C-alpha cells in the first residue's frame, strides 16, 4: 500500500561540529534535521505513487554534511523510525561514523 506524508510537526535542525577543518579552513560537521510525521494511505486514483511506508506515526531524521554550518554536498535519504529511541540511536551511529570518516580523511589530506 502506497502512502503519503499527511502531517509533519516538531521540525528542528541542529548543527554538530566534528572539530575538524578542511583544507580551505571551513569547519566540518553535520546538520541533523528531525521531525515527527504521519503517513496515511494514498487516496483512490493515486495509489500507484507515494511512499512505500506503512501508515502510522514516525520519527524522521535527515542527515546532511555541512561546512561552516551550511549544507554541503549531496543530500542523504530521510530515515523513518517508529520510536524516538530508534531515531536517537541511528543519529548517534551516523555521527560516530561520519566523524570518524572526516577525521581520517583530514589526517590523510
């Protein structure tokens, strides 16, 4: 069953610094956008497009690489979770991996 995003609330973006600068002196980090949303079934006649996510309430997380607090590079896919705890765990894992990659890349640049 295809769904659509029927409602979105509590949108917040937080910048997380990795305490590393690139060769141009820009601070490397991530912009983490979170929100809650509801997915509802697509109306009749529109069932061949939409999200392949079951109807319900979700906690969303959109990561984006940042330079000097501004989005940088390609967008990352939005991830949806059924609990705030699952989302928090995913954010922590993303930040840990991203910070490790940037620090290793910085050391070898």
